[in-house]
């Protein structure tokens, strides 16, 4: 028969390493596998399918074909301008030196200095950082602010480190990348597990190295260190403006609009608080331990107090506990993923019952799920628009630093509202003109702006 060999796990890994997943999938057509090996293939397939940079490029290709993007510009937009990989030696409290790996991806600076957060997480990969830097370029262009796309990350679990170790790591990262950043070159900011305090250490280290003040080198700083009013809740506030505009388009009345929010961290909890103060009915929220649901609507201030005390929203008295996956499939008007990447996939998209999805998280929906949601008639407000409030107020912070100004919270909110409402309506009109989904429409507008300046 010739095809009846049973390959062992090492062999599979070897093929995957050398030739990628396609080779393994090809092999499966003529080989018998043990259950363990089949499982390994499934894991590899998931890993391959959910590669964030692969997903980002599929989104770019889709927009490029709709707008007939010039091939040369398309080619340039397929790779970052530069990706720095650095080793950061850190003296731990024990006296031992540990070396951490960090990245900074500078994707595109056609519209202005590279801009994007720095993530501290044990799952950081170079592909993730590249994808996030690409989405930052698209995001800034979608809301039409004069910044490009960048992103950084360090493979580390900061929760296992002392404050002193995190400070030495943060300063060490800047010592490795300082020549490539600056308020006119590349402006980092906080992201997952990085804080305003970390930004303050980074700014201090940068200024020591260049020998002059440059407060605009980093955003997301504490207010007393040059930060902007309103930055703390700006991502959620931008998402709220999108929900408000969407409600107008879809004839939804706040008091009759039900909302489920996945994730009760910075973005999700502020979203819950602001929407609830505007009269929306928040029926479900979740965190990493699980979800809670109340048909009558949750008292968000009480849930927040409960979470502060118990560290989780689960077991909040008088409501139903749900599994995290169940929250995503609730019959609500608006679903807000505000936690992780790749949570709406081809596995569960068919079961989504929400009329609209507003992506506060980065990359929560895979391209396959996008297609399924579109077929089902679900309106999806994409991350590059829905969570752009954060980078918009970062832009305000940078602008204030460069001009030596400090704006009031009312000023910040007024400017943020105008930018978000204009961008929402611009993307909506593009969607109507081309008969496409809102993500592709946002990409079309963003790429048009970048390409217009590159030509
Ligand atoms: P965060 O760490 O403050 O909160 C994340 C929340 O998600 C936590 O409540 C955590 O318990 C919860 N969570 C983790 N795993 C979960 C799971 N399996 N199911 C349900 N909940 C889970 O982070 P954040 O700053 O709120 O960021 C959340 C998302 O929003 C990320 O994708 C981030 O990139 C994106 N985002 C945030 C900002 C910002 O300004 N904070 C800006 C743009 C985009």
C-alpha cells in the first residue's frame, strides 16, 4: 500500500518545523495516526490558523482587492519597516542575572511617528507584535490622526517579579531601543501588564540617555508626569461613542438595549460603567474566572465593588454564574469582547445571537468568523475603530507634551467625541458605498489615507 506507516510524534514535529503545517495536512491524506498525534496536529492547526499576523494580512488582502490597491503599495504594507529584537539582562533580587527577550516593531510611519504600546506577557511572540503594530497603523489612519503604527513586547511574567525587578527590566528595554524612539520617531505607550509608572520609568531612562527632556517620547504617563486627563477610560469612552452612533443607525433605544461584556478589566469595566450610566442594560460581564448574568440588568457599581473585594465578578449574589463561552452566545443586542484575541472563531460564530459586536479587545474575531457573522447579518464594529479612543487620547497627550500644554478633561472629551463620531460615520458610509463589512470598510479608508501619502 505504501501509505500505511504510522508516524511518531517526533516525526510530525520534524515535518512541521521543516515544512510547516501544509506538509502535515498533506501527509494526513495517506497516513494513519495515533490519537495523540491527531491531537497534536489539531493543536498545530489551531496555532497556525490563529496566527495574528496571518489574520492581519488576510484583512489587508481583502481591503486591497476591494479598493484595487496598487500592487507596489500592497507589497510595502505586507511587512514592518523594522523589527528590533533585543536581549535585556536584568539583575534579579536574588543577585542572579536573567536575560529577557524584547521586541519593537515599527510597521509604517507614512502618516507620522510610529505609535503603539509595550506589552509584558509570557505569550508575546514576534508575529503578535508585528500584527499589533500593523493594526496600530490601520487604527491611527482609520480615525485620521497623524501617527503611524508600532508595537513592543517583552516575554515575561511581571506578576512574578518585584517592583524593583520590573523597573530594571523597563529601563533595560529602553537602553536597548532608545536610538530608535523619540517624540518625532516612535512613541510607545502602555499595553497588557504595563502601567503609567512603567511609562514614567521609561521616559526617565530615555531622557537620561539622550540628555534632554522629551516628555512626548512616551504616552500613558501619570498626569503629574505629563499624562493627559481622560487617558484612563479613553478606550472605553471611544467605544461608547461607537455604541451611541450604532444605536442611532440601528434604531436602538438605550433603555431597551441589552449588552454583554467579556472582560472586566480597564477597557471592559469602564465600558460597563459608562454605558450603564447612559441607561443601557448590562446583562452580563465576565473575567478570567467566569461570567455572571442577570436578565434584569446588573448593578455595575456593586459588581465592581464585589470584584475589588473578591478579585472576581463570579458568585456575585443574586445573579446566575455562566461559563465564559456562554456569555459570547447570549441573546443580547450588543456583545462587547473586551478581553482576549481570537475568542470569536469559526467554532462559535454560528452561535452568536447578538445583533451587533463592538470589539474593544484587539483581534477578538478571526477572519473566518468575520465571514460567518456577515452572512448572519451581525454588524461588527471593528477593533481598529471601536478601541481607537485609547490611541486618540495618547495622541492628545503627545500633542500637549510637544506644545507644552495641559488640556482640561472637558477639552479632551470634546475632541475625542468629534474624532470618534467622524470616523464612525466615515466607516459606515464606506461600508454602505461598497456593500462591505465595517472592518473591511475601516481598512479601505485607512489604506486609502496611507497610500495617498505614499504615492
Ligand atoms: P486588562 O488586563 O485590564 O483586562 C482584561 C480583562 O479580561 C480582565 O478582567 C481579565 O480577567 C479578563 N479575562 C482574561 N481572560 C478572560 C477570559 N478567558 N474570559 C473573560 N475574561 C477574561 O486589559 P485591558 O487593558 O482592559 O485590555 C483588554 C483588551 O482591550 C486587550 O485586547 C487590549 O489589547 C485591548 N485594548 C485596551 C486598551 C486600553 O487602553 N486598555 C486600548 C486598546 C485596546
